């Protein structure tokens, strides 16, 4: 995650902070947003498999 994206996400998260928000909550939200970004980048690079491919692989692994 580049620093501009990090700043954008931190500002977005900060808007939702209230008296019950913990540092752990903020970390979890930031981690989720980072995971979503990484998944989108993997998809753009074609590093994904279809649901049917997962089912086929699972059948082989679970034998």
C-alpha cells in the first residue's frame, strides 16, 4: 500500500472513530482495506482461479 492510499484509508477510518473505537478496531479496518487492495491487484494480474476450479482442486485434495 502506498503512502497516499494509506493516508486516504486512515482519514476514512478516522471519520468513523467514536468513543468505543479501539486501536485494534482501527488496525482491523486498515488490514481489511489492504487485503481488498491486494486482492484487486491479484485479479488484475490474473492471479485468481474460478469457483469451479477451487471445487475441483478441493475434491483432489480431500481424497
